[in-house]
């Protein structure tokens, strides 16, 4: 089953409801890229009338994690995934529609393949850049993902 924005957004409702309530939505996913959007609203704002940093983090993490999930699903093997660390930089207030884009799908595929070949856990960084409607960068998030093969038996 191929991951799609609709399937990932349904996943949000049941597994990460706080992200869904804050307006985080997958807009696009393919082999190399994932775009997640979120609009600044009352429910996701900070006292300074911009988007709360944690909401930006949820959207950014999803843009990287969806690519990891897709590569794991394509492998047909049970593989665990976990964020070990993250770092972020904020360039300007996040207001209006913000898009978080990650272009590291091939990087995720490479490390998952390495985990499958060696049987050892792998650690790698993925980056998501948040831009506003004018194309200005508002924030950059990097996530250190860990993947580990749980079972070589095909997943259901």
C-alpha cells in the first residue's frame, strides 16, 4: 500500500491528534520529497501572535518521518524508527500558511537499505525547511532518525 496525503492525514487523526487539531496536514509525498502544511491560527499561536515553535516542529518532523515510514513500508520488513535528537533555527515569525519540505527521501532509503543489509541499527539526519507564502524561510528543523530491523520476516 503506497502512502498518500489522505492516508497520512487519517493517520494523524488517530495517532497524533494534537498535530491534526493544530492544522498540520500532509500536502504531497513522493519518493524523494514530502511537503507538510500548517496555517497560523488561534489554536496554534504563541503569545507573540505567530505560530508556536512546537507546532512548527510537529509539521517539520512529519515531513521527515513520513519519508522514513514510506521507505520502511516499501521494504516489507518490520523496522522500528525513532527520533533521537533534533535541532532548529528560527529566522522570522511564522504567520499565514507555512510549508515544511523535506527532500531527503533517498537518504532515508539508503540508510534503511544499509540496516537491512547489515542487521545493525542506523542513525541519520534529515532536514525540513519551513517557508511562508512569500517563499521566505521561517525555520529549519533537523531530526536525527534511528532505524533498526525488528524482524526479517515480511510485515503484514
